[in-house]
C-alpha cells in the first residue's frame, strides 16, 4: 500500500502541474485578447466559452467517469467501449452544436455567427479527447495525458500571440484552437492505442457501433452526468441569484473573492483524476482501497486546512495585489474555508463511484441543489455578497457531511 500511496501522490502532483499550465494558459490568453482586441472581445470570448462549458457537460454525459470503471471491470473490451463511446459522443456533440446554433439564431437579443460557431464546435474534439484520456488513465498512467494537454496549451498560447499580432481576429483565434484540439484528439488516439497494445493485457477486436451496447452505458452514465451538471450549477445558481437580487457591483465583489477559492479546483481535480483510477483498479483489494481513501481523506483535510488558513490570513494582501476591492476581503476570508470540503470530497466521491454509489451521489447533489436555491434566496436577500458566501459554505459542507456519512457506513 505504501508504494501505491507514493504513486498516487506523485501522479497528483504531475496532474496538478498540468492543470496549472492549462489554467495559466487560459488566463494568459484572456489577457492577450484584452490587450490586443479590447474588453468587448474578452466579453465575447468569455460568453462563447461559458456556452461551450455547459454544452461540454452535456456532450460528455458522464461517460468519461464511467469509462474508467467500465474498462477496469473488463479490460478485454477496451477498444469496443472506446469506439462505441466516441461514436455516441461525436453524434451528441454535433447535435449540441446544431441545437445551440439554432437557439441562438432565433432567441431575441442573442447573436450567432461564425466566431460563436467555431467556439462552440470545440466541444466535439474535446469530447473525443476525454474518452482516450480516460482509457489511458484507467491504466493509472497520469503522466502521458498531462504532458499531451500541457504541450497543447503551450502551443496554443504561442500561436495565439502571432495570430493576435497579425490579425487581432477572434474567429481566426478560435479556428486555430479548434484545429489544435482536433490534432490533440488524434495524438490521444495514437497514444491510447499504443499504450494499451503494449500493456500486456489481452484485448478483443473492437466491435462495431451498437445502439443496444451504448444504451446500457448511457443508462449507467446518467448519474455521473447528473452529478456533474448539478455540482457545476450550484455555484452558478448562487451567482445568478446574487446578480438578480443585488447589483453588478455586488456580484463583482463576490466574484473577485470566489476566484481564489475556485482555484483549489487545480488541486481537487488533480486529486480526483489520480485517485479514481486507483480505486477502480481490479488488482487493488477492497480493504486496501478503503484504507487508501481514509489516508487520502486525512491528507486532503490537512492540505485544505493549511490552504484555508493561508488564504484567510493573507486575504487583504491577495485582494490588494489583484482586484484592489477592499469589500472583497471579508468575503474571501469566509470563502477560504470552502477549500476544506472540496478537497476532502474529491477523495470520498471517487471511492463511492468505484463501488457503484453514483446514484446516491446524484441524489445528494439534487437535494442540496434544491436546498441551495432557498438558502441563497434568503441569505442573499438579507446580507448580499456575504450571504452568498455563507450559502456556498453551507452547500459544500452539506455535500461533504452526506458523503462522509455514506463512506463511514460503507465500512460498517
């Protein structure tokens, strides 16, 4: 178990570095767009990626999460599963792009053009990428996907600079990103095929696309999709309610503070991506998985505690160095403690997923999503952005508490 623990920690670090590179790449790209094209272009870029991020959740349909567990349950079917999932994802992504284009074309006040089309179309190659990425991660190989994604981000930033210097055209920029994502999808396909054929594990030839086969996968994947969609929208609901009940200034204050706490996603995402394959590995005994989950829950709690207090005691400095909004300091001090539950349930959730408790996780998110609407309406109406911060804390700690109770009862 000591060797596996060491590997998970090492892989988590590798994936976190990759996440930081990708996050920094998007941040630098946003800065370059603002410098070369102005705030309006940044607004359009943000609008396009907001739409594509929502559509990405739909086009994924939770299949990438299911894929790791499914592949590890019967590794001989690797190529059949990957092929069927990618055909379905391609069709679903194409439908999402067409539907989004149609809606934006007919809804009053909305616009649809080639620039928006290029941005939304990004969900197609990205959906294909994640299938191959999950297949590689199923073998507990975190390094290769991280390297591929990091190289892709770095190349995009370099090429984006020359495009913006020459043309300062958003369509050309998004078209370049689309081409790069398609190339990256091909690289992932080659890497996945190579690593599995060299794995020493017997694999059967890929079966042709079968609706009955993919139907079973979709049914299994739905709880993953529901959990992903609800977890993503809990924070969005708070923002929407805050924006409607207060002013844009209030929303800006809360947004400035929440960006720091949201940055913990770089670590929690890395932790989830490395821990989940370890939990589904058929070679690892159940008692070892549970022991690992307990150990990493403690690690996550201690890391969360350290990060939370670091943010709390340096909130004034962080805000002063970045947004220079004094009102955001008390919000950031409160939001700092969101880090603890997010990190801990990044360990507990994949453990529960590995033992087929995704429906319980889905019901948990649904109940807290509904409760969050009422608590947000009440608290924001009373105390504005501080109420929004409290509402966010309540939601995350309720998720942690519910999943933790299930985790403890599992052992009992």
